[in-house]
C-alpha cells in the first residue's frame, strides 16, 4: 500500500509538472521539495524595544541567483504572491506590512508577458507598536514568509518559511538605540 501511494504521488507530481511545461527536471525538483533558494535575515530597528514605542522588523530575503519569486502584487491572479505574516504576542500591535515594488522581467515560460517579481535581494518590513501592557524581557515574534521560487524553466512548490524576530522589551522611557540604519533608513522617522 505504501509503494502504491508513493508511486501515485510521484505520478501526480510528474503530471502537474508536465502540464505547466516543467518537464522531468521540474517534476524532480517538485518531488524533492523546495530547494534552499531563499536565505532570510531578520533585523529589529530598536535595541531594546521600550513599551509605548513604535519599531520595525525587517526580513531581508537573499534570493539565489538562478531564481526569482513573485512580488507581493503578481502580474496574474493565479500567481502566488510573496507574503510576510506575523503572530503578534500579547501587548504588541501590527500597524502595517510594507512590501517593495517588484520589477518586470520576462522568462522562457512567459516570453510575451513580463512578470512582476523579486530577484537578488528583497526587504519586507513590519511596522509594530509595543503597548504599555507588553511583557518585559526577551520577546519572540513568530513570522512566516510565503513565496514560490521559479527559475527560467521550473517553478518549485510554494513554500512557507518559518522565521522569528527576537528582541528585549524594556520599560517605558528606557533609552533605545536605533540599529541597522542601513535597513531601516528609508522609513524614517520611527517615532
């Protein structure tokens, strides 16, 4: 029974890949799961984060040179957008999620229509508020980066990459340093 199920699954992957023009290499990639094509880096704009302050979390996603991923606003409705979602701990509020514009690019599988994509490196940002009721001490905000990576010929299965922002929450009025200015400077002021 197990061999039958595995055989069925492989046949289904090959069939889906063939329909989308990915051929055997695409089917093999899909069967192997999403390759390590995204290297994420998480940054927090303040150290520590005092209660009552607005701050930001940035996820810088370095995309492997042979891949791209759809922007947050892809060209067609059937394309999977890149999204960043956060599970807010008690005492924190998500004010905004900021996605950069993608750039138009044509590919072998879409020679007549440019797609709106991210490639190279892309920075996604969360604007957050630490409320007066936020727990003091080490704080973790779990996040999920959802994307679909494609090469010139093959799209990998959609992926959900778990991430976390880790920082210290401090009392109201605590002096905080603005850190990682190279990441957050575009959205000044933070207060």
